[in-house]
């Protein structure tokens, strides 16, 4: 599955959330990571993030895209980083 993770967290936890996400996904833009994960990797990512965030103040959103030929990406402007794995 292809996962896009976007987060909005307290400034005190931004670095921890980014480092946790980068263990599984590729950082592509401020507060956005993406990449191909197995179901087990996705569950580990969510478990690791639960240890870092404050659920009363922070928000992490996942967009999960199953293998489907209708998925495509388009960019305007510069890109900061590109994942090596694309559907």
C-alpha cells in the first residue's frame, strides 16, 4: 500500500514525529511524508507515533492508497524529495 502521512503537531514534538516517520517513509514536503509500506510496517509506524504525539493537541493524518492504476502524482513548483518507490 502507498501511504501519505501529514502531521500538525506541537513545535516541541515536530522533530520526534519527523524522525519517527522517516524510519518508514520519505520526507517530501514540510509535514508530509510518503512511501510504500506493508500492513505490518504501517501498524508499527502508527504504534511508534502514538508514543510520541499528544492526542489532545496533535494531529497525524494518513492517506492510504491501495494498489490501483488510477493513482497519479502531479507537481507544481519545486519538489524537496522524491520517494524511490512509486506505485
